[in-house]
C-alpha cells in the first residue's frame, strides 16, 4: 500500500540566558513537593547553587517566586535578587558572595563592552580571594577567543559549564570547547569530587558538546544520566536540553525513549514556562511518536487537543498539524474526517503559498480516492498535483506524479498505451540528480506492462536495467 503523507516533527536546540521569564505554577500548594523541591532544600551557598536558584527564580511566575524565596534559607541570596533581570541578579550575587565564577557568568551575558570594563574594574578592585580567572575574565571583557586548554577547571567545573552554555552573546570560545568538555569528562572528572548539581551541569555540557559534534551515539550512552536530573533548575535551559534529547532519541530510532522524554520533561517543563507556541510543537512531536509506534488513537487525542488551543498558530504549523491529524484518521478508518482535515491542511498551505505541501496533499487525496474507487476525484487531484509541480518546475515530483498516473490509467481503465506514454514522459525528465528509486520505479512499471502484453524479451531487459 502506498503511504499517504508524512508526519511532521518540530525540533531545534537553543540555549540562551533568560532576562525575565514568566512561568506557570505546576503546584499551587506551598506544602506540596514542587518540581524544584530538592534544589531549594539545599542550604549551601556554592556557585552552582546560587546560579541554579537564580535561574529557577527568573523562570517562574509570581506565585512560585514567592514560594521559592520563602523556602530558600540564604538571606544574602534574597537580598541580591533583582526582580527584573537575571543578569543583574547574577552581578549582584557575584559581588555579594565575592564569587569570581559568577562574575564570569555576568560578563558572558553583558553585551555592552564599556559596561563590562566598568564592572570588571569595580569587581576586582574589591576582590580579596586568589584571582584564578582574572586573565580569562579579562579576555571576556575584550571579547577575545579563549583557549580553554590553557586553564585548569578541575576545581571549578561550573566555570567550564558557563563557558560552554552561555557563549552566545559574545564570541569568546570556538568549537574547541566541545573537545575540552569531552576531555574533561574523560580525565579530570574521573578523579575529582563534585556536588550532584555540578555532575548534572557537566552532563548537560557534555550533551551539548556531543550534540554539536553530531555524536548522537555518545548521547545514547548518557541518556540515563540526563533523565536522572534531580537538581538542575526548571528553566528554558533545562527544557531545551530535553527537547533536543527528544530529537536525538527520535533520530537514533529510540522512539520509546523520545516519548518518555516528552512525557516526563519537555511537556511539563514547557507548561511550567507557559511557552504555548513551543508546547504546540512538542505536542505535535509527541503525537508523531505515538503514530510511529502505532498508537493511533492516542496520537489522535494529542493532535485534537492541540487544535483546541491553536488560535495563535501560523498557517505553516496549522498545515502540518491538520496533515498529521488526517493521517491518524486514515489509520483509524475515519475516512470522512481524513478528507476534511486534508482539505483544511490544503487551505492553510495555500494561504502561505507552500507548493510542496500542496502537491503532497493533492497526491494524498488522489491515493485515497483511487483506493475508494472514485476515479473522477482521483484523476482530478493527481492532475492538480501535476499542474502545480510543472508550474514550479519540480522535476522529481513531476516524475513521481507521472508514474502514479500511469499506474492509475493501467489499473482503472486498463489502458496500457496511455500508461506507457506517461512513463515515457517521466523518463524524459530523468537527469543525474534524479533519485535512483524514481528510475527503478519507472523501469519496473514499464517491465510489468510489457510482460502483461507478452513482450517478455523487452520486459526482461527493463527488469535488468532496474
């Protein structure tokens, strides 16, 4: 049976420093265990804990912010929080706690060079500890590339994490950062003692490094470590790590693990952050995974739920959402709904002039009506697909359409001559860029027709060519 359409997924990887994020409370009961219960129960005032508390605070709504501050025991932390800016909070904390690594984090996210210079001079004029990262921080101020192999991070893995995850505002590290992280994990990390949160931060950085080096197999090896996170702060940073982990698991064929990541991490985290646009995309991926696993009714429920709140989605996302839902309807045998949602997908595809999706939908409808013996509509839709493919000079689609139409003519009207003519037209469009499967399909169809006509020699020759 010919596949009708394709399920679309939506994924990307993006880590950024959040200035002011608005979140949604997962638990309204102050006494209940929140998704950040373990983190805010810690009393230590270490660099990584101060960072995590700050990111959590600025990723939460007002009710959760009050809850977080009421349950963190550090008065100095509470005094340092700037309610309007994560960056200012980090600067205040670096000064309050005399913390050179938190100050590094501030510099990495300060775009204004003059402001970096001013704050650098002010910070170090009062800094009383050993200036371990003075030179490195000065390079950040001047926005110079840092060779991370020149520095020892064995006692400060948090600094390496910051340089890895927060280097998008200033160009101070290059791709060598990924090798440095991997080498650190294989060498220094094995012989040092780190806090549980530092371990999670390192695994997050390791994931980012493997991801950017396209070493998805290595990510499979640390999957269990990633889904065991207990202290990493609820935030866009955390959500995006798991969103990308979902993508990796899907690409490596671990659909069940992709589904697990969505259910336990990306969906609840995105709901907490009230990021509705991203939530629609994640739910679409979630439905796609269910579809792939053959859980069609669950997939249908997911897509239907997304459509209920899809008022703000653009035409591109609505095209793909309706297409995905229609394919589920096809699998569940809901033929009328299949056609209805395909036509809605077509309407949205036409709204933003997406010709590729329009061609796919026309071909879907052709196959559907051909299988249901409605030759008039089947022919109408394949002709529309051909006209559109020809109008945009899409050779590959046009070749495939001619072959489909040839099969249609042969099976419905038993017109071998017309079918051969269409296959000849398809063959004339072949060039060096034509996918081999298209060439094979043309030759195979020709061989079948010739064989049915008793032309065994020509048929064998065609089969040999294919």
